[in-house]
C-alpha cells in the first residue's frame, strides 16, 4: 500500500459540494471529488471515462487543515457569448490564504502514475475551480509502506511562514484531519463528494463517511521558552545575619 501526499495552497480555493441556481458555496476543506478531478485532469482522463474514474474513486482519501484561511464572498456577472444577453448575478464563495495537505491511499502503481502526471500534467491543476490556480506545485511525495493516518501525521506542517510565526509560542500545533472512515469506525459524518461520473450530461456523486480527529505536528517557527529567573530579594541576606 502506498500514499500520495499533496499540498493544496493558493490565493483562493473553492471546494463546492453543492450549487443551487446562482449561489455556489465552498466547503471548509478540499472535497474528494475536487481532488480526484484534479488528478484526472493531470493524467489526461476525459470527463466521460467512467471506467478510469472508478479506479481513482477507489483510492482512500484524507485531508489535513494546516491553515484554515478565510471565507470570502464574490458577486459575478456574465454575458451570453452569442446573444450578448446578461446572465443572472451569481454569488460565489472562496477560501482565501488556506493551506491543506491531502493524501490518497491505494495501489502503488496507480499512485506513482498520478505523481508523475502532476509533475507534467496534461491539463493544469486548479483548486476546486479553474479560476483558482495553486501557488506552487501540488505534489509533496509518494510514500510506500505507510498508512493514510501515518502520512497525515508525519507530513511537515505546510502553513505559510507568517502563519507559523503567529503560533510561535506553540512547539506542537494541533491540526484537524478529515478522512474516510474505516469499516469498524462509528460516529462518522456523511458527505456527498464520492465521484461516480464527471460527464457533463450526468454528473453524479454518492455519499461517503468521514471521521474527524486531530494530530500534533512540530512547529518549525516555535521559540523556546526560557525558564523564569528565581526571585531575588536583596534583603534576605541581611535578615539571615540578624
């Protein structure tokens, strides 16, 4: 079993699990369908290739929130390209200055091909929407012989330097991990982001179970705490001599 880890960071991200009419929201962390779609694009998989999507969707998925970012709202207008008529005003939500570590566990050969595809993508990757390019290459590494949990625990904290400095008093930082639940795990939440088809005429997603936990990772920007100096009373010596 192998694990592929990704760094998802950029000025804006948007991982929508639902969109109704002119309102398009974003989840607080990357969705499985969004990350699988990015990998499918990098490897050149066409939208209607459901057989290839089955292999990708079988990978076990998890994400660590290294820097939660800020939710922002934008209003957008558009015009029809042929008739030049105005389209309805749309309301869209994004995550600004967020950083995540995503991980996928599964067949080593498949993950190795995806890792190579991210280094030379057929279609450029984006963070949920085409208007959200990553700030840097997304691949972190390919790990053999470890579990999804271990990869999300061992990976170095990927937050921006300015964000790390804000927490420099903490030698270890607690980060939230959202990952697919195992067969024997309970108290899981449900999220409709298991991709079944990306075909434009019948895009479909199923429910998957997600569990939340926290992991502690070292803070490279931590400042060591100095022990307090012992209290000094200059009159103690005089009192002892009396």
